[in-house]
């Protein structure tokens, strides 16, 4: 089977989720860096992704965007350990968590807090403190909900790594680098325990984001 290609910067949370899936499956892939922080989204990427986002994925001429679809495709097409639970209810829970991450967690945690607190200063801009304060209650709610769904499991769903964990890793990793995360994570020790375990995986270490592009 030919090598898939992922178009997106290594610093992108969503690109990292797709890379994590390929690393966990042991899939060899090419990463084509697409930067959107130093300038507008490149025209070639908008051709791949009409909503002007990263990443986009291509395998044997099959083109796909939206990371929840990319993750499932990677899991189902390539050999390697399954990243989706067999059990119907656990699979539904995984899909629910991915949807919570996309719909509620990413917008406030990355779209507001991380962009303002970490990315804006890196680009030489002042963070918008009002936007950060406004995002904190929603971030807190998301983390509480994820703690509740995670319960006492080793992973977010059950005792095996799933696409839900791989969706959350990049968000959590940036979030924990903000000073605002301390108070919220103190209320959610289960998430810290989850991170202590998952952050030791080779896939997580190999995909550490870098801004030195
Ligand atoms: N629903 C998309 C979300 C992708 C997304 O939001 N990517 C971010 C980077 S992590 C992006 O492209 N941001 C650039 C922008 O919004 O201009 C997916 O699942 O792939």
C-alpha cells in the first residue's frame, strides 16, 4: 500500500491528531508542512480544503479532510492495533467525546485561551485578556465533562487507546502550557493522571509540536 500524505504544520492540533493515529498504527507517511501563522492559508491548501483549514490527507489518490474522518480511515485501512472499540456503546462514547472536543472544547481552549495566551505573544501581539477570561468558564465545563466521561478508565474510553484520546492529546498539551490550566486541572486530577500515562507513549513524544519551522 502506498504512503499517505498529510498536509498541515506539525504545530497544528488537528494535524497532530491525524499524525498520532498514523504513529499508533505504525503507518509510514509524508508530512507536507503548510504554514498559516506567518501569512494567510496558502492557495494550494484552500484547493485541498475549501474551508481553508489544516490538515488535508491523501492516500492512493483518495483525498479527505476533517480529522474525525481521517482518523477512522487510517484506522480501518491500515494494519496495526485498532483505535476504535469493538463494543457498540464504547464506540458511541468515543464518537461523543470527539464531538465534544470539536464542538465545545477546541473553540474555547485552543481558539481562545491558547491562541491569546501562547500564540499572540509569539507573533509579537498582546493577548486579549478579556477573551481569555470569557473563555475560562466554558473550558472548565469541558474539562469537568471530560473527567466525568473518562471516569476511572486508563484511557478516555475503556482500557485501550482510541481516536478520542488522540483527538484530545494535542488540545490538552497546549492547554497545560497556559498558566490558567493549573486551577482547572486541580479540579480534574483524573485528566492529569490520564496525561501522565498517555504522554509517555512514543507517538505522543514523536509528534511534539514545534514552532521552529
Ligand atoms: N473540523 C476541522 C478543523 C480543522 C482546524 O480547525 N484546523 C486549524 C488548525 S488546528 C486551522 O486550520 N486553523 C486555521 C484557521 O482557522 O485559519 C478538522 O476536523 O479537520
